[in-house]
C-alpha cells in the first residue's frame, strides 16, 4: 500500500500548549488521508525530567506531579469526544500512578537508567496523542471519524540507536492505516526488539515525523511550529532577518548543523533520501507560505540563504615547527580527540604546516587541551611543539547558500562586512563544495557579526542608518529635502537613507527601524525622550545596517568634541558645524587621523560658504599638484548682505535690523558682527591647504561697538543707531584710499602663502568681482601657481537654510558614492 497522496503533519509542543491550540490543530487538518505526529504539550517533557532529577536527590515534587495530571485531565475533559473521554482520562490517571511508582523507586536508588528515563519522559507524547485522537474522532454528521492512535514505541524499532527500517515498516503495515481517515502517532519515542521504550533524542518528534513519512512514502511532511518558517538568521539577534521561501536539502543541513534550531539535521536526511518535500509552517498563521525544503532544480534566488551561529565554541591551536613536513601530525591530533569523544566542528591549517587550529564545543576545551598536552608531552619538552592553547570565548558564524558555488568575491563581501563592523576574524574555513563559509570570532562579537554579515549580503550596500543632531532651520530643511528625494534615490540609485534618530540639546527621538520623514516633528514632540548623546550614537551606529551616519547641523562646540567618539564607534560624519575644524590644532589632526584609521568618512564641505564647492576645489587643486598662493573671500552671506545694503545708502543699524528680520543673522546679530564666524572659516581653509593656523593667529576686526558688547539683544538693537556715524566714518576712511570713484567696502577674510590670516573691512574698486556681489552671495578668490594672474573665482548663494541643507545633502550623496566604490 502506498501513501504518496497522504500528508504527514508534525505538531510541536508550542502548537499543543492548551485547549485553544488543540482546536486550532483540528481546524488546520483536513480530516482525510493524514498522518499526524505530535510532541508533548509545551513544557511537559521538561517537567517530567525535572521530577526525575528531583527524585534522584531524594525529593518527590507532589505539586508538580499533580499539576501535570490536572493539566492533561482538564484538556481531555474539555476536548475528548464523549465516547472516548472516560477512557483517555482513565489512561492518564493510570499513567500518573505508574510515574509515581517509578519516582519512588528513583528516590530510593538515587539513580535512574536511560530506559526508565525514556519511559517517564515519553508519557507526554502519549497523552497529547490520545487527547488529539479523541478530539479528531468527534462525530461529524452523526458519524465518528475513523482516527487511529499509534504508540510509536510499539512500531518504530531501533537497533543500536539506528532505525531498523525493515522491521518498522513491517510493524506499520500490520496496522492497515489505509482503513482510517487520520492516524495520530506519538513523536519522540521508539522501542527495540524487546519492546523497551527508547527516545530519539533532541528534536526527536521532528525525526519521528521524517521516519514515518519515509516509511509510508508520503510526498509531503509539514512541520508545524510557532515561527513563520526558516529565517535568514535568528530574528532575536538580527532584526532584519526574514523568512526564506525555499531552501535546498543541502542548505537546510548546513544551517541545522551550525545551530539553526527550527530543524535538526536528522530530520532532513530521511526526506532527502527519497526526495520528499518538507514544509515549515506556523500553526498560528496557517495561511502564511512558510519555508519549503526540497530538491534544488532552479538557480538559487540569492547567493546566501542563511547566517547561523554556534555560540559556545572554543578554538584549539597547536603550533610548532616540529609539525612542518611531518606526515600524520593532523591525523594524530584528530585521533586523540576522537578517543576523547570530542567532535571537531571546524578545521583550519596554515600552509606552512606549523600550526593547526580546530574549533570544538567550549565545554570540551579543557579536556581536549589536557589530552593533547599529555599525548604530545615529549614534543613539547623538546620544543617540537611550541604551544597548545585553547580559547574558550569563541563563536562560529556560518554563511550558507547554494548560490555561493562558483561565485567570486563572497568571502570578500563577508570579510568586508565584518571589517566595517570592527569584528576580527580568528579563523576561517570553506569546503570545496563552496556551500558554507565558517568564521571563528570572539563570542561577545557574535551578534554584531551576524548583523553585519546579514546586512552586508542582504541589504543594499548603500543602506545607511542616519542620525540627525540639530533639527533647527538647516536640519529640518535637510529632512524635508531627503523626504522629497527619498523614493528617487532608492529607486534609481539604490540609496536607502534610514532616519533612525533625531536629537536637539534637550531631547531625542529614536526608532529601531525608521522614523517617518513626513511626521518626524509630530513624533519628536510626542515620543521624544531626554537627550543622552551616548545612547543616541550607540543607537544610530547599527550593526544590522551596513553603514551609519551622524549629521551634525548644530553650531555646538560640545557636539563637535564628540566627533572622535562617533568615528571610533563606526559612524561617518557629515556636518556644516565648523567648530571641530577650527578648534585646537591637535584635536583637528586627531580628527583626521581617527577618520583615516577607522576607515570612516568625515565630510564638511558646508563649513565654508554653505553649498559652494570651496573645500572640495582646494583639495582637488592640491591633489593635482597645484600650489596655493592666496585665498581671499567674502565668506559670510550675512555680512555680504549687510555691506551690500550699506553700499546702497542704508544705515548700518537699519541694515542689521533688516538682516535679522529676514532671518540672515543669528538670534543675536553680534555673533555675526564679531567676525569670529568668518575667522573660523578662514582657519578651516588655512588648515585645508596645510597652514597650521589657530584662531589666535587671525587678525580680527570686529563690527560691534565696545559699549554694546555685553548688553541684551533688545538693548543692542535699540541703541545701535547711536553708532551709525562712527561706522560711516570708518567706512569713509577705508574708501578714501581708493583711486577711483564708486569704491565699496566689503568684509573679507584673507590667507597668504606665508600663513598670515586677516579678517576685516576692505575697499574694492567698482569693477572688482567682490564689489558686484548681490544679496547674500558669497565669493572666494583662489590664486595658485596655475591660476595667475587671473584667480579662480567661486561665487554663489552662501547663506540660508535651503542652500546649506542642499550642501549637506550633497555631502551625503558623496558619501554614498564613496561607499559604493569602496
């Protein structure tokens, strides 16, 4: 009799936790041509094992024993059909009596055999199978469903811990299963020729299902669990993990071997041998597709199918010149470990043959080292072997996929992802089948490594975790521009900018996945928490997104001083904040060297002249071998506007008030009028061309009357007109040196090749480019060995949130382009 059109189902303990779960199982099943293998109800096997362990210590846990009995009797009372309810409850009570007698025996002997253990912990499967059988047997249109209960210990035969396929098939054939609509079989347990009950070990119920599916020849095995399928990684460790729609037998075996808990390797092999398909589905979401495991007849949909981890591993390293060129050294090592019943998970050997390292379970490390030290004691004594070391604090990460076969650069991608996450690889191995790349790393870095590899292989290499500090005029405008271009950047350029954090000086908004660019302001007001810059940085520097970026749109010295920490933690920086580049010279050099050392980008084009490409131009000139003779410019859009108004006949005080009203100045206009902002920009430019300048080196001319330097902003604006005549006098004095009529005064910064930096007012002839400047435009004149006598002129809007934000945006795009090339 063939059962190829039947379906084998397996339900785990989580799918049989309570009465509602049993009813859900009954709803999932069709009622016809089904083999149903069940585990014990959730927690029952562990509870029975605990009773045994406590009995070994001379304790009988009556409370736990009673709760187990009560739970199953209540389930039977609620679920069993009327005709079978009394029988099922009587069986449970009789079994509990037997368990009680066995526990009393264990209490007296203080020990138990494997057979007794199998007998006690196997009752859970028998009870759940009987309860489900009685539930499925309920009347349907006044007719009992034909459901058979099968105790697997009476039909599934083991010999020397191996399945006796022939005898098991003979036993099943005697049951005439085709006479029934459904067959409910206990998982986990089996028997031997003497009908002594045994267990199939860890994940035994899954293995039971595969065994019965193979013997009966069913085409499908559906394993019902509490997860949606086999994931690309453990979702508890990798938030971006997703369900794999299909994988091959070989991929499933590799993933299961290296720690994927949904499926055990022993479950796959029986199905693989006959080419039957395995489905992994969620019993609580039965309509979800789950994962299909079967023959791989189509090209793989992705290079890597899954990333998994053996968390507790140890790395044994045997090193010494005495092994080089000596045949049998490796064989001897493995023989010693085999004799000690120590399984080797991974092997790596240097081509010089002077060292060999093997990965084993961490709890076997000490014994393995002792055995090897004992057997190689003479080689160690005579210096043939230098050392035998064991590092017990390791984990093994495995990347698995049929798509790796014959593909170049997969190992490079994995190693690059780990390098970007600052994870060091202690050992690496790949078999000739090319289906698995395994790496040994420090255990404390395992989660970070899994997230980094997963993101590096599955997400776009231009997916960036973004945190914005300073959502003021520039910051808010930048987020608006990002929202406008978000879809285009993702669709046409593969750039996914995930805003995961926004912070100001008082509060911050964090989101594990992504903050909506369209509603961030509302969320910031409602969900914002007290600012903690350490927490903010750690959140943005995500180990499950390939790259992290902090955008600083403040003018804060405190934030700028955190740049070293940000770079060291793994984030790139884009900023218009000039405080860092004009700070202490030592800090500036540390900043550049740290960015270089940690392979991070620090982009700051908008620190001078907003979106104008002044800094990039200087860098390009120097890189191409040009020599800078001088830099001169009007680099403050605010002061540019101010002096344009004065040239048009507007008084100094009125021009300042108008600039403030139009949003061109800082809240306190004296921050602009002091000239310190211009001085900082000139220091930035000087350092860019190799001049070790500091603010103290700048000859600075302030526009603030001394008497108004410390008063309130309101008083400053109210009394400023009193000094119009003084300012006018200063301007006339400057223009009096001009040789032509119509000369104008501008507020200018200058840098000479000798390193002299000055910031202040200067007159220019009417036909000079600086004299023709309009509104808030800025302009920079660069004279070089190549650009002389006609200097290079860079001119354009140099103030305002829109152009500054656009300049920051351009730096972000420049960063993404660099990451892509890298």
